[in-house]
């Protein structure tokens, strides 16, 4: 996945991981980069609606994603 197409929405600091949430402009998807303990990394890609259901009311991530999407489309 090209990093040029990604816009950082927010960073979530958890006890054993750091999650960077990006908006992929080309595919209009949400991409998560997870930096886990022991130098492990994982990447996940979601449809926007699916992601919003998964993170509903979690650390205001859903609000930040919605705000970013609304600003992107205008």
C-alpha cells in the first residue's frame, strides 16, 4: 500500500500497542498500522462503515474518523 495515499487521522496509545489510524484516499478505506510489543507490526484495512461499527464509542475514534471523512468529502 502506498503511503502517499494515506492521511493520518489519529494515534491511539494502548498499554501494549500503538495504533495509527489512516484514511486511504485512493480506496476510501480506513487503514490501521499497529505497532505491537516485541517489535511486531500488523496492518488492517476496513471499509469506513465497518470500521465505525468496530470502534463505536472507543476513545472518540469514531468521531475523529467521521470528522475527517466529512472534511475530505467537502
